[in-house]
C-alpha cells in the first residue's frame, strides 16, 4: 500500500513538474505559445477607445503569427495568444483585471487608454512583477510612480497641455481663454499643465468649469458663465463624448468662439455628436505617415478588415504588441527578464517613428501638430 501510494505521488509530481515546464509566466513550451493579456474599456462610455485598442492588438498578433511567430531569440517560432479583458473604463474594474492577469498565466499586460484606469491597475502589476506596456493613457503621473515594470507608448498630459498653451499664444494669438475640463485624471492633469505654462507665457484663464463624464449632458449654464467672461478661445479638456456635446451646444447657443482640444477627441463619435466643427481645432501627433513602411503596413491591414482609418487607440494597441514581440526576441522570456529588457528595446512604430524608453518607462514625445477638426474628420 505504501509503495503504491508512493508511486502515485511520484507520478503526480512528475505531471506537475511537466506542467510547470510547459506553462510558466505565459510561456507554454509544449505548444509553443506565448500568452499575453490586453485590457481596456470595450463597453461603457469609453467603449470606442477599448474597441480600437483591442482591434489593433488583434491585428498585430495576427500579423506576427502569420509571419511564423517570434522571429528571434530563445522563443523563436513561438506564436502569440491574446486574451483581452474589458475593464469598462472603471478604475475599480481595471484593478480587478490586473489582479486576475497577475494571478493567471500571462507574460505581459497591454493597455489601457483611460488614465484613471491605468493609475488603478499599474500598482497591482508592479506588486506582482507583471510587465505593463501602457498603450494610450497620457497621465504624466503614471511614470512618476517609480515602477520599473512600465513603459508608456504615448505622450504625457503635461506635454500636450504645454503644446496647447504655446499654440494658443503663438498660432492663435490669444491671451485669454475659458476652460472646461472633465473631473478625471486626464482632464485635471491637462488643466494643471496648461495653467502652469499659461502663467509663464502670459495667458489669462478667465473662467474654469469642471464637468462629470457620463453624467453631465446639458452644458448650457457652464457655457453661459464662460461666455460672460468674453474669452478669446474655449479649451475643452475632455474626451470624445463630452467634447462632441460641448461643440454642438456652443454652436446651438450662437457662440462663434474658436474651440481647441486634445487628441482625446479623435473618435468618430466626436464628429457624429458635434455636427458643425467649423473653428474647432485638435492637437495631435502626425502618427500615420503612410509613406513609412510600418504605417503603410498597418493601414493596408486595417482598412479591408475594419474600414476607414485606424483610430489612435488602435494604433497604440497595434504598436504595443510589436514592442512586446521585440522585447521577447531580445530575451524577455519570463516576467522578470521581460521587465529587464523592456527599457533596452528599440522598435519602429506607427504612433511614434521609434520607440525607446528612458529609465522611468517614458518614451520621447513626437512633434505635435494642430489641425482643424474638419480636416481630421475628412482624413479619417
């Protein structure tokens, strides 16, 4: 009986040991699969962002696997398997997703778009030693946390806000503005950064109002207060839903003030809600220059499958997978070595011509441009 029990126990230990060899930190050696996790708001008020992020990641995985998988290194020939989680744009749910990903068999987490969700999930990934490539969240505080497991693909709220301030002064020749911002990290950090630069270069903020995304839909009283101060320009530090409603209601009240906002407005829903976008301007990076091979490749794959032009969330989702694949190729074969190699990588991208990260995980900001919203709409 003892001998039989010992034999069974040894057999069980061998099975467990074999299983550990086959699947560790997302690496399934038996089936030559690398499990990666994506997460973003696929439903809820920010669902357009998450859907684009997911589709971009899926397209990159499909492309890499179609070319034979990982191209170099110890895991050459391994295919990627993406599992995507919906955090609904809710910070609490994003933290729950991070706990789930951390305790499950995934090598790396890719996402999200919303800064509030990123700020909720990144501490969880850090505590559990999970690398996180942040796709499209701008909050400058993300990389100020001192976490060694993070790399951010996009630029910061501070860099956006500073650029908007300089453009208001130098291009639009305005010295007074009214600002409407959302009460989440994205809007409040844009507001803070703009006011820092505005005080330095002599722009007066004559009126400030804060709105709550997903709750406030009638902005008449907010807009009347702003109009009463007679600003030279109205800045809208919000995302696409509230941005579209604000533009529409400004024009409905007969106020012909020029309006200016960040790249968080660049979703089809913004243009659908806004209607007339005359004298509305958007700050963006020239992310898709189709003369560059990386950008042309994405557009050629995206358009037949999804139609139109890839949104920014999709661009950064696509690039996140490409960056992850390169980290794997240079030695990121488990969570620990992935983190060690994350800041060493150098990858041509679409959202940024070349991704390289400093010690904090911050990438270099691209050159920004300000475009009339009508041109952005017509080029999408």
